[in-house]
């Protein structure tokens, strides 16, 4: 059984994500960024690359088959898990 409400909600979420990524991209194109040290500059460039790789992985997954039980042809990058150990 398909939950149509969840599909509409997921589509809305994806649309908001796409719009936010477009805003970020336009900001990077239109605004000159300050000179960053090598480590910070590398990290700044790694984020869009990781997002692009993840989105490509999802696209491959959804284009691979119409069955929900298919697996992606390649694994996307794994984002490090943050520990939630608080002190204090």
C-alpha cells in the first residue's frame, strides 16, 4: 500500500532541499569569498562534493529499478557520525 500523503510530504522536502542548495550555489557564484587557509578551503570544497556524490548515488538507486528492494550500484560517501556525549 502506498501512503500518498507521505509521498507528497517527501516531494515537498526534496523541493525545499533543492531550493536551499540552489540558493547556496548562487551565493557562492555571486559573492567573492575571502581567502581561506588550505584546511578550511579544502573542507569548504568537500561539502558540495559530498552532497553531489550522495545525490548521484540516490539518483542511481532510483533509476536502477522500479522495485523498492533494489540496491545502489555504488555506495555513496559516509558522513562521519557525531557523538552526542555532552559534558556538563
